[in-house]
C-alpha cells in the first residue's frame, strides 16, 4: 500500500504519517520524488484504516498493491477449477450448454422443454420456479410447485437442473428437491446474506454478474461463497448496463479473457438476457465460445410465443438444435468440444424413460 | 400500446396481428403511415404477451403508453405523501436531516454520535448494525447487539432512528427494538422478497436507489412495497455508477426534480455515499436541498479517523453543525426550513437525560 | 409520430393540439384509452417542432415511429454494401484483416510492419501519421512525413492503406498520397465538419464508433457522409466506455448482429483499442468474427516494446500470424473465409518488389 | 511511477526491470512485500515507455504518481484564475449568467433575446451560428450570417457574446466579428486540432465537457489550450451520459467541488442541456450554484414554442427573470452574488440604445 502526498508536504507531516503507520505495527519506506513523497507501507495492510490517511490534508491518495480477493484468484490457485455436477465437468476442455425456459409453467411445458434440451444435445436444463420480476403485478413463478415440475421433468431425462434461489428461507426446499446447481441472479449478486448461506452448502452455484457490477465486485461476491467453504462456483456473464438502449444489455465479451486470467473459476455466458431478443442469441453464443467461455446458459421454450415470461428471447427447439451444431464446430476448431452425452434419439427416450449414463 | 410494423408489411400480416389482439379481448386501431403501419391496442394491456408480437417477423417494435407503476405515481395521487415518524413529517415543507455513523461500534461512540446529532439540530439518527460490505473479510456489523446500542443511545435523546435491514429473517428484531425507519440499501433495491416483507409492515421505509437503477426500476421497487400495503416510503438518491472514477459515484441531482414530478413520495439524498469523501459532503448537500430534496442522510462520526468503516466520508460533529447552519439558510430563501426541535443545549441534555418534546 | 397526453386531458386540449398539427399540413388520428389520449400524426413529420408539443402542459411525451437515418438503413437498401478498395471487397463473404502499427515512426519500422502484414496474410495495412493524443505533451505523429513513410512502405508490397484524418485542412494531403481508406477516429465521430468533407470524396471511409456513441448516433454520423454522396462507408466498433475499469473499454459485441440487421454497411471491429492489452486481442478478434464482423483492424508492430505509442496493445509479427490462422479456421466453419492474396513468401517479396496481383 | 510485479517474481526478473529503467537515466527503489515486489521509478517519468513494462510477463500493473495535466492544475497555480471579459470577471466571487437562444434565427429574435437577457439582469448572451446537429437533415445554423445577427443584437445592449466554434477554418470569422468568448462544444472536446488553434488566441474559451469525458480527459483538453498559451479557459459541465434515459443527461454536480479543488479554472454549468426540459432548468441551476459553480449557461428564447431548435429546453423571458431572482438569493446566503450591471429598465434600453457601462 502506498500513501501519496500532495506537493510541498513537509518532513514533519511525513513523520506524522510514519508514526501512524508504525503504531499499527507496520513498516514504512519513503520514496522522495521531485514534487511528491510516496510512503510505502510494508506488512499486512488488510486492517489499515485508509480513511484516517485520507483525512490528513496533505495526503492526495492511497493506492493498494494487493487484490481484495484471495481464494478465487489465479494467484491463489493456478489450475482451473472444474466443478463436477453428477459427474459432468464444468470448466476444463468441455463446453457445457444449459438450456430451458425462463419460467417453469406447467408439467407439459417442462416435459417438452426437457425433450428439446435432450434433442439438441445439451447436458443441463434450466427453469425458474422463483422469479425476480421488476413489477409486482407480473407472474412471480410457481415457487415450490415450480421446483417440483422442473425436477420431475428433468428426472425422466436424467438432466441435472439449474434454478434460481432468491430467498434464504427457500434453501431447504432446494435441498429437498436436490437442485443440482443453484443460481444466484444478477439482482442478488450482492445479497450478502444469500451468498453466505450458499457458501455453507456443497451444491454448485452459478453466480451471475450484477447488471453493473465491476469484475472486482463480482469476484468479491464469489469470495463470500468461497470463504464459507463452497468453492463450486461458476461465474456467469449476462450482459452489463451501459448507455446503449438499442438492445437490453451489452454482452461484456471482454470479461471472458480477463476472468480466465484473473480467476481459476469456470466462466459461462447467458446470451439470452444479454441481448434480450432471440435473433441475437446465436451471434452472442458464438462470440462467447470463441472468446473462451466454458459454457452457455440459454433460454429455450417449446413455444416461445406462448411463454409466460421473456418469450421474445427464447429459442425454439429447432433454433436451439441448430445453434448447438454451430457451436460445436467453433469449439472444435479452437481445440475444445461441447460436452457430450451418449446421445439417444428423443423418441427412444420418450418410450422407455430409463436413466441414461452421462459422459462429458 | 402500439405495435409498429416494418416497411412493406402486407395487409394479411396486419390482419394476423389484429386477430391475435382480438383473441385477447382487446380492440385495435390502424394508423397507416407512408411506410409503416401502426396498430394501436386499446383496452387493459397489462397481460398482453409483448414477446409474441415481437416474435412476428414483420414487427419492428412495441411501445407502451401507460406507466408500469401505479400506486407511487403522481397520476395516482396528486398530493405529496408526508411520512410521519413519531409525529415528525418527512415530505412537505420541512427538510429533515438524518445524521450518524456508518457503523454502530460501541455504546460510547453511539452516545457521542447522538449528542452530536442533537447539537447540530438534526431530528433523526442513523447507524448500521447489519452492514453490507463488499468484502467478506471486513467488519460486518454487530448485528442485534448493534441494534441495541443504537436504540439505547437514541432513546436517551429521544431521537428516532434509521437503520438498514438486509435479511428477511431479521425483521422480528427490527420490530422488537422498535426501529423507527427501516432502510433498504442500494444493493437490496431489487431484493424483491425483502421488499414484499417490508410492504407488509407499517414501519416507514427508506428505499435507496440501486447503484445503477433507472428511475423506473426504482419506482417499481417502491411499488412492490406499496402494493403490500405500506405506503410510508421515502426514496433516497445516493449517487449512481457512471464511467467517472474520480469520485465514488455521481450524485444524480437531476433525479430530484424528476421524481418530485413523477411520484408523490418524499425524496431525500445521501451525499456521503455519493461523493465518498467528507470534503464533498457540504457541496452535495447544498445542491440537493437547492434542487428540492426533502431531506438528507449524512454520515457523521464523533471521530472519523477512528471509524470502523467509511471514516473518509464521515463529518465531524463540528462540520455537521456548520453544514446544518448553511443548509438552513438555503432552505429558508427557497421558502422551506429545516425541521426543528425545541433545541436544548447538549450540556443540559447530558445532565438530565429527560425526554424532549419533538416539533417539526 | 405520436403525442401521448397526461391523464384527464380535456377534449378542448386535444382540439388545441389537433389544430397545431393541422396548421403544419398534417393529419391526426385520435386513440382514446381509458386514461390517456394518444394523438397520432400522419404525414411527413421531419420538420414537426416536437418542442412545441412538449411545452404543452397536458402532453406527457412524444414518440417517433420513423428512424432518423435513411440512406444507411437496411430499410432503404436491402442488399449488403460491399466497399471495393483496389478491387478487394470489404463486406460480403470475405473477412478482411487490416494490421499495422499505431504510429508511423520510421521508414524502417514501416517496412518491417508491411513485411509482417504480408507474412501474416492480411490484405491491408494501417498506420497513424496524425495522432489524436489525450496529452499535448506526447508524440503527435509525424504528419505529412508520416503519410509518406506509410505510403512508401505499402507501395513496395502493394498493400492498400488505412490512416486517420483529424483535420479538414489535411484532406488535400490524403488525396495527394492516395490514401486508400480514410479513418475517422472515435473522438471525431461527431466532428460534423469532417464528416461533411469526407462525404464529398469518393475515398472509402472507416467510421469508428464514438467511445460512448449510441448506435443511433453512429448511424446518423454515417448518414452525414452518405448524404454528401459518399456511400463507401465501413463502420468500426472499437469498444465502448462503461463503468468497468479493469480493461480499457468493453467491446460491444452485441452491436455486430444488431448493425448487420439495421444497416447494409460493412461492420469491422478494432480489438486492440477495445481491450487495450495485447493478450486480449486474440479472444476479442475471435469473438468479433464469430459474431459476424466483416473484418478487423488490429494493431501490430515489429517490436512492440519499442513502439512510440500503444506498445502494450500491439501484436508481434508472430502473434499476428498465429491469430490469422485461428481466425481463418473459425471463419471457415461459419461459411466465410479471410480475404486471400496470391501469397508470396516475404523473402521473395523483399527481393524483387514487384507488384503483386490481389485477390479477395 | 511504480511497477508492481506478480507474486513469485524472481530477483533476476527484478534486475531486468531495473536495468531497463536505468537505461532511461532514471533511478529505482525496491519495496519487497510478502508476495509482490514494487519497483519505484524516480526522476522525470514523462517519456517512460509504460507499454514495454506492461509487456513483461512478470509485471502486473504500472501506477503513476504524477498528474498528466500541469498548467491547469491547482498544484501548478494555487489562486483561482479569473477570466476577464470586457472587464467582467468570470471566476472569483461573482457568479455570471450567460443566457440566450440555442440557435441564432433572425435579427428580430436576437433583439428580443438580448432584451430578455438585459431584463433578467444577466451579463452575457449566447446564441449558436454554427450548430452541431445529430442529423444532417436538420437546421445547421446560419453560419457567418448568424454571427452577424448575434453580434449586432448584442452590441445594441453592450452584451458580450458566447458562441460555438466547430471548424478551424472559421476562426478568422470569429475574430472579425470580435466574438467575446469562444465555446468549444461537447462533441469537440477532444478535437485536438481545434484546441490547438484556440490555444494560440487570447480570446477566452468555454470548454464544454465531452458527454462521456472523464474529469482527467477534460482537464487534459484544457491543458491543450493552456499549453498553446491561452489560459483564459472556463470549464462548462453540461451533463454526462449514463444508463438513465428518463432525462437527457445527468448533471454531474459532484464534478463542481471536485474541479474547484483540482484546478484553478472557473467552472460553469449548462443546466439546459443537462436536463433537456425547461421545467428542470430551475432546480438544476439552483443546485449548481449551491454546489459552488461560478456561472451558468442557460438557454432562453423569446418564444420557445417557435424555436428552430431545442425549444423544449428554453426558458421564456419571464422564467429567466424569475430564476435569476432565486439564484441571487441563494448566491447571497452562500457569501457570493450574481454579477451586476448598472441595471437599466428594458424600456429605457429600447428607447435610446446607448451603450451601458458594465460592472461586475
């Protein structure tokens, strides 16, 4: 940590500052420039009261050298974290696609959704039972009933599921229904109580980036979960808020290579929320994979026009399948591949409903 | 609601759209321009599936006429809402100042804080018992113990208190300690479960604007509380996130006149978090009052250099008092005034500790 | 165009508005909702004084149906514009790579740069003679001398060149040196005088997006050039300014599919300025191509460590070549290809310096 | 300047870095932390090639101690700069109001505008002859004819004028018409050629902040002008671009105290462009003055409904006068005052048209 002083700071003032630092049990090192003096602080600066330095009127600014996140940083762990979900790896060479509807609506819709996911060759299904909605007057999700529909449909096809947790009081339900991956949504990225609670579990967590969260804040949110003991964390970029209003959000593709360097956690992308329109999903998905993402979280629906929420951004089963094929080609020329399952035709599936073995 | 079509849309396509609308029990009205056709939809469009229209390939966009918020809008209620807290009005002609430390630290610090609040002439005290902190490794607040310290110190001086609620599971504690105003912090502005819960109470709520929340999202968050039956809502602008990094946030002073026109709820400003530096607080406070704010939420501390959090933005007791005097002058020339109490010298206070009558 | 009134607007007020519209020679159509009245305005609304409507106190807002840009819109021209530069197409199926240094420094550096461009298989060279620099105290470019070095090196290898124009007074020099493509930089995107002047030329123009320009403003800037008669316009996305400061800018990959739908102009991407760090260039380049970009504008330098400007974001000759190979693979699986030249080994080039035929 | 290395950097690597620095004739100072090493660079670091350091793979980042702007910084000059325009001070204790229409339209409109400015008690008139317009199809200003109308109307009332310069080729016209203050508009804040040219003049310059310019970029733009020898610079905050679309821009009121600390130049505010609606001008103007601004640039028009541009944000003569009265009250309680002229009733003015003496 450095304290940079204003020009013409006297040696008495510097001495005051040094004394403050030494009182904290830390050492100083002085670097005298032509105009400004820089006081380096050596030692564990975690509990240094920066505010007290900033309140000194001869201090211009304080700069930190160390990063505020530890456990999730690449400095702490060099190798990629691979989160295993029922044996399927997220992170590493395989790229995993998670598809399914915005909201869980009916058992029939979930069954059709699961069939479409299987038909497209994706290995995970998503679906929202508890829905964070901007308006109190719109459909808020079926709640526990939604979990039931989701899990039941997924079981028939042996699909691990992802669904969003919004309330600490619902954790027991998530455990009861054996949700495979808990999603923390963009509006809850800094709901620290929720982060602490999922940090106590072993269940993998998809942590979506807050709509305007910096990378640093996002990694600090992940650090909350990791600090609790749960390091099965998957980061999900889902578009950021900018000045542009032509599309809902701007997919921050720059975040992908940056995160791959800065953290060992897997990074996936939600192209559906980023663009907010189904016709943008394909381009954004391809871009995400080309930039190095470890997976995608895509909204699909058996019949988008009838969707109870976000129908304009959902892919049809055919669009989903076509996209998967394109993604596979790009993944392969870049030395990766989409995660694979012992693919069984949907008709066969529909007939015998036996549990299928999964392979990454 | 309007659906605007692309150029060269055929009359058959328009007919398809009309049929979709009529199936919903609504009426259409066609406006034929030189290039585009506009289909107006008349009736209650609350449940219209916009996505289905957007998925038609001849549709360019859908525009809404009505506002998504009702109860909190000026259209719904013309007169200003005045939130009464132990008889003190927030909203209306008087401008109310809430001051106090970022974190509740010790009984002594809270006592000194309360004395400073009284000495400055402010009518409310703030202090955080549950602290949302970016890092899991920093002080997270004393929790219930903090509520106790806060409330005890406030009682001695008969100061109503404001403190932040982060977790639905803590509501009982807030009721037990009779917290006068519950604050929903910037990171929880779209924690819909929390909003629903405080919507069920009668306790006044300060709803801080999300760091990057649009006015519309903010009012929709207030609508969540109002829809639950609690209309004792105070909006607090606290600076927004922009591209500028020279100061922590940009105080959105433009929001003040905009909100006063758009909603009947009182609007206050937090100049401390907006600037993030104590030397900016005075200018931002004056600007907020001049722009029409109904109050301020200011961080002050008996000894900012020793503060456990946010010391760099806290005012000293003297600075707080000086600022109050400036604010009063500006308020008066603009036809308003700071809320007043039968002011009793701090020394007298310290001696007899009797409960004082409050007057706005 | 629609004028939406506030609730409880009287029929007399509506009549006033209708009269205003009819005085302008336009027709109105009234749509009466339950609360608000909408007045549609039919006819050519280009010169309608929106301000006068907004100043009526019963008017809530005015919404426009038509787009402000015409010539550059997909509505105006359905087929893709293909800009031909010495026979090489920009737009269409081939993807073109433009590479070269930030600044033109010396004849030797430019010769080495040209060799690297050829060796990598790119068809265009870039290099800045007039440099827009944030600080008046840094290298401002060699000016006309720079044009000379650039053009001379390029001629030897028969490489068409791209270079930035900052000042209307320099146009004659650009014509004298026969610059193949004129670049309008991000800071001049709304330098309307400059846009008007290049609109009078026939030389192709790369129009970079302003750092915080909306898509609409960007297309309006292109419209300035097109309105002057020059439709040889190439749009270049180069990263936008957001709240994130971990990297210089955020590459707005969402803009690519959006622009391909909204305009017929070719769209290229500058991954070097977007990321600001050479190690990000590869991921961003691949993402851009995967999302559908028609080309890339990449900074490369024979020796980045010695570059006079932006060395931290320049690729070495080897990195450039490796990236080209990856880009080619991705382009091909997506049904496109990089533009090709009858490739001749650099050594041969260096020996005989004859003009090579170009092929796309 | 500091170079911060990644963890586990070897002593050989540090030695390499030291050698590079010493080759530049500068000294190093090593600070060994528990994980990272920090290499301080002592001496004149203006020409240090940061990129070369960043390209070293053991370097994490480079941080600068000194500010990139010199002449305009408070460090360079402690006392406030007071720009004198025909004897009237801008900066210092007096607050100056500049009012007038967006566009110069007709001689009659300018005469009426001047009368309104005088009647309100403002000391300067604005009016645009060269208009930067987003669309090529809207009114672009009268050009030189506009300068003539502006200056003629202003002369009758002895009002100094402010008008915008967009093109280096127009400078002679600005000098010929003796424009008192040249405005550099928001879109030209980084038109470096234009900045260099006005830097060669003695005429005072209002430098508007770019719509998304950081404070640092803005001060660097001012540095361009100052470096040319012209230190008669007035900074004008005019609202910044953010995610919020409820109003045109967000007035960055936080910039005012920050700039007053960081630079010695006067700071004024344009509340009209910031809000984009006439009903917001009053609140924003009061906020700006309360926050410490040295003046305002307000759009007013004899008849806003008939304005050729920006009518929705222009004040009427009566609104302008009422606002001036409010501003005066706020200025006075804060120890300042509006600049005063020996006020003469407009009627008298209209009668004899003699030149009036000006007093600040």
